[in-house]
C-alpha cells in the first residue's frame, strides 16, 4: 500500500501522483532498489571544467530568481513611467507614486537577484572544486506551490557524512529526477573541503556531468 505524504490518501497499487491532491507519491518499499555503488560513476578529480551556461540553468530553475526578475521588471516600468510623468509636470501627483512603486519593486527585486546569483555561483564553484563523498537520497518531491516557466520544480534532498559529521543538502531542478536520483539511492556529493555545508550532487541536475 502507498500513502500520499501530502494528504494521506491510500492506494493499493503504485502510481506516480495522487488523484486527490496531485502530489508526487513515494516508491513503495518493495520498489526501492537496494543502495549500491556499482552503477555510480565517480566524478572526475578537481579542478573540473564547468560550462558557463550551467549558472544560468541554476538561476532559471529557481523560483526566487523568477520572482525577483518580475519585481525588477515591474520596478523598471513603474520607475520610467513615474519619472516621465513627474518631469512633464502635467501629472506630477500621479508620477510620484508611480516612481515610488518603481523604487520599491527594484529595492525588493535586485537584492534577491544578487543573492541568488551568489548562491548559483557558489554551486558552480562546488562543481569545479568540490571533493566527492558518497551520500544517500532521502527525499524527492515536486513543489506544487511554485511554478517556473509553466513547470513545477522538483527538489532532491540528500544526506552525507564528512569527518564524522552528518550534513544535508538539496538541489532544485525543473526536470524530473532520473532513476539514479530516487529515494534510497546512493549518490555522489561534491562539497568544499573547508566548508562541507557548501555542496551539490553529481551528476548535476543542471546538465553538468564532468565528461
């Protein structure tokens, strides 16, 4: 029997999504393969050559980035219209609020864009310089509260150990995770030697395979 983790609906046979709430359903225990490293392909040693487009794939699979772009675009439009109306003096009382909204939207959008770009850049650095260790996928789910480019993003959560300390990480992708990144599977985790909390999985869901 499979139970939906989102609404609690039970199913006697497995299906990928719940008919009641649409949430993704976990694989039944009998369908989860025994973790094995035999089919895993180890990442090449650092430094690795990561294509520049990977950072944009990371950004455009991120809901925060898309929201920040919308806010920044609105801020630019409101700012230009408001400034033009204010300078013309014809509708200065309308122009000033428009300009104020533009500043507000830009003030919200640009810092988020900078923050997410820095995070994406850190992920690329991990792909380039990170050391590899084995980890385990602990959760795979689709986020139906966010929609990016008409698709609901997937989140893959994993855990790994470095120096006797347990760490957890997650990656978000617009593509459905493949069979090598399902619940219970072992996976290679790349992490920075001096800061194991900076991490990502390999192969990368953003299209980098180190080949």
